[in-house]
C-alpha cells in the first residue's frame, strides 16, 4: 500500500497538473462595471515591530478562517517572516507561527514551534492552550491535561477549565463534562465565549451518545454566535441522522471550504438532488489544484477520504487516505472515518489494528462503540 | 502581563483555536500558472515561443495597491483594464527570462480572465524568441514578500517534450527551461497509471500488500499447510501422523495453494467484472470461520474432505473480501482486466513468499520428535481459538 501511495502521489500531481491547467473557464467581461472579483479587507504590515506583526498576522489568520481561503495563511506567514522559525522570536509571535502551522495541518511543526516558545516563556496561556489542542488531536490525553494545567497556572482559569473538561470528556467522563461546561457557560457573560463552551458541550454530548442533548447545544451555540466549525460539527450530526435538509440549512452561508462542500454534496445526494454532482465536480477540481501544487496529500487526507467514501461510494479508494489521516490526526471523527473506510472496504485486519490503536488512546465515543470493547454506562 | 490583557488575548485566541482545529479547510494556497508553448512546428529551429502567466487577482491586489483604485474591495473590469499596464510592469520586474544568459525584454499583454477554483485570475501572454539550444532560464520572484508559500506551477513543451514543474520564489526561484524539457526534469504522461501495464504494476503491489498484511488470509493458508508433510524421510516417528501418506510432498502443497488461488480468483473476477456483490458484514466473520473449520479438520480429519478442494471452496469466500479493493479503485473498462490480473499476480507472489517461508520453517522443525503433536496439533488448536475469537469479534462489530 505504501508503495502504491508513493506511486500514486508521484503520478497524480502530474496528471492533475496537466488537467488542472487545461481546466479554467476563460472570459472577458462585456461591461466596464462588471465586478470580476471581491477582495478581502486591506491588511498592511507596517514597519516590522513585533506588535504590528502580531496584529497583522492575527488579522490574516482570522481572514483565512472566515473566507476558508488558505492563501491568507501565507500572508500571515509573510507578516511574521522576520521572526519565522527564529529561535529568539518573541514567544507571542512563535505561538502565532504555531497557529498558522496548525491551520495548515502541519501538526508536528506546530508542536515543535510551541515547545520551543513555551520553554522560553512558560507562562504563555495561549501557547499552552494550543499545545493542549495539539495533544488532544494526537490522542495524547495525559499530555493534554498537563498542558491544560499550565493554562491554569498562567492565570486563564476559564480556558483551563474548558480545556480539562474537553480532554476528560474525550476519555469518557461525559457527566462531569456536561456539568462543568454548563457551569462555565452560566458564568460567562461574553456571547462568543458562551457559544464556544456550548459547542464543546454539544460535542461532548454527541460522544456520550446523547444526540438530542447534543443537537440542542449545537443549536444554542449557533444562535449565540454563528461559527463555521460548530456548523460543520452540527451538520455531521444531522447527516448521521439522515436529515440532509436540516444539514443544508445549517451550512447555508458558510464559506465554501472543502469540508463544507463535501457535506453539502453528501446532503444533496441523500436528498436525491442531482446538483450534488456539480458540487462533487468542484471538489475534484480543488483536489487536482492541490496536487498540482505538489502539496502533501496527507494534509488533506480527511477530505479526500470523506469524498471517496460519501461521494464516490468507494471505501477502497478512501482507505489509503483515511489511513494516512489517522496517522496525522486522531479526533473522534477521524477514527470514525478510518473504521468506516476499513470496514466497508472489507479490510478485517486493518479494522483489528485500528481497534487496538484506538484502545491505547483511551478515547470513548458512542459513534465508535461498535469498534470498542463494551463499557459500563 | 496584566490580567485583562491576557483575557482579551485569549478571547481572540480561543476564537482561533475554536475555528482552526478540526475539519480542514483545504482549498489551496496561492498559486500562479506559467505555460510555455512552442509556436508552430518549426519552433525548434526558429525558437519562436509563447509564454502565458495567470495570476490570482487577490494576489495582484496584495502586491499592487493601485489595482482596486476606488478602494471599495470590489474589483471591476474597468479597474483591471486601467491597471493592466502597471500589472505588466510589475510582472516584467518579477519574471526574468534569459536566453543564453541575455535578459529578454518581454512585452506582456492582457490575454483573458480566468475563473479557477479559488477565484478570478488575470492571464498575460507574450511572444518570445530564443533559438539557443541550451539556456532559456526563468527566475521568478513575484509575490515573494507577500506570501512565502506562493508557488509557480509551470508546464508546457520544450523540444516537443512535455514538462511540468513547480517553482517557489523563496526556496527554488529559478529554472533552466531547456533542462526542464529533458528526461530527468521531465515527467511525461507515460508514468501515469493510465496504461494497462502501469495499472497491472500498481495492482500487483496492492495484491501483494493485501495478502501479506491480511493476516486472516495467511492464517487460513497456514491452517491448510500445517498437515502437509513435504519431506517424509525426515519424519522422526512415521506412522504417528494419521493419513500422512495421503498428504505428502510438494504436489499436495502445490494443489492446495493452487486450489486457494483458483477459488479466490474466481470470486474476485466475478465480483469485479460480473457484478456480484457481497457485504463485508457477513464475509468477514465467514472468513474467520473458514480458518476455524480448516483448523478443526486438521484435528479431526474427515476422510472424504480433501485439503485442495477445501482450499478451493473456502478460497471463493476469501476472494469476496478482495473484491472491494478492485471494484472501488475507480478503474474501469479494459484497465479493470489489467488491474485484476495485477492484483491476482500480487496476491500470488505474496502467497508464494509466505509458503516459501513456511517450507523453510517446516524443513527445520520436521525432524523434531514432537513435531506432529506440537506444530500440527498445537498449531491447529491455536488457530482454531484465534479464528473463533475473530469470528466473535467480527460478528459483534
């Protein structure tokens, strides 16, 4: 398989390069007034002071997030350029660098950047918070809890609390997590923070197998503050429950990231709406563009596996991506994806291997229950 | 740090963590496209070339403040037309082409707008003359301060040969385009797994991997091979193995392995070409049961059940498990037959490797007095237990 992937990863970009370059639609507008492109807000990087660079980088990161356009992560990197990968960079800038790397799924690099920064300045709450996220993502829950503890020591009690609750919820302490998240949400006055806590609660309830409670929490979170990530998670719940119409409602107005498009296509397909093929075509085009760029396909393996599984009904083709993805990230959704691709592709031994790998992380999730040893309720 | 500052900071940050983890937002980062084509059949002698460069308007805007002249962040066709000369000057300064070391003066002109997956692009084009047999080079520096992850995707034909490569303004800004047309830089389309033979090779790999990592198939093979005695003269205490005479020699081994091969080839071909389908829900536990049954028959032989026939019949079931690999690989038509052949050969090769390993082990262990009791019977009991465990596990899943 590894050899096959290597072969494919050499061959696909070349093929894609040829195809992607043949593809673009050409046009010349008829009227001077025709709007050809909508541009993002102007963000200038003034003279290179660390404060100005941090501010500009933060705005680019936010823009990358709201538009789902990763080119702005490159601009954030440009803003941070004088300090990028420098051992003496101010710790705050190093944390921003780690955030950019994390957003590009370069989790190993992000971790190294953070580790160095936190050695220099151990009281950096946001650094430890990102570290905890990375550890959770890799299924290292002990390390995540330690990072959460460091967030508390740095004086950010609310974030430390949420960090711990989320980590413990991943390990199956669902009731404690529910009480904790509810208490934190009650204490918080800021709507976006409350929305964030409710989305964590929603995910925790979903892992606990309490779908109705999860649904209510997602809805409450999105009412307080619309958020792309929460919308995606909620859409996944609705798709899992075969409610494509509601999933489409939730995703309406979201920036057209690959993740959003895949879910929209899946929902349209579930409804028997032929437009799903148009959306699927666009997704394929984007993958071809990524290949042409020569990007490591492992970084986008989650989307590729999902597209193969949901849109092409090809668990055989989904498996190499799902397997590469689970090496990169180990969130419940990634496990689900890997198990589903292996199981429906008839890969018994791979399912067995995944099963024992899952057991070593200690993750508990009702969606994965069929692949986990029976638990006490 | 003052506490309130920490809080404000964390708020901004939490929003980031909140949004940036979890589902990927792939899209793609900033790319520009460069296409080099030879103008006409005589190009190789006249050196008449044409270059095209496509740039995302969002990227041009980041480099040229004047593009969005009215600053309303909506780019109209009029604004683009007005800015075109300045865009051409900017491109000339950042895209250096040299012919035999001499800088070329290139007259970039607007060609068209393009719609790509990440937005609208402007395409400039220019004629170019460079007949020097060696030495058309490109040095690309556009956007290097705007975005260190920017890439230039080049393709085209040089000397009638297609080439494709990627430049990065910071890490790899320059390339000799004549070299790019040569074999080591060129990556012609024949390497794609689109030809029959490439498909065969690809699936050979897949098949070999499938058998060698699929420990249930190997366990089944082992269960079949355990009672076979390859070197009767080495048996320490002849007569201990019941029916050993019937199961002696390489012919028996060959028949058994071939039986398994024929069995799984038949169902694999049927599932791939004939469209029979099997749900892994029952195939997977059934495969575990075939191992259990074979192990049990080693322990309690039934006279009229022959190992090779058993291998054939149970092979049919194992083939169903392979079939999803083929049907879902997304190949079709004539390539499917190539893929099927490759996969089967791969499975065969993997199987033979496993059998060879077993022969060696068998040769070493056979003279042992307790060979039959420990290896054959003990091994069969162990396989039986393992297979029943797998069956239960797979039924529960």
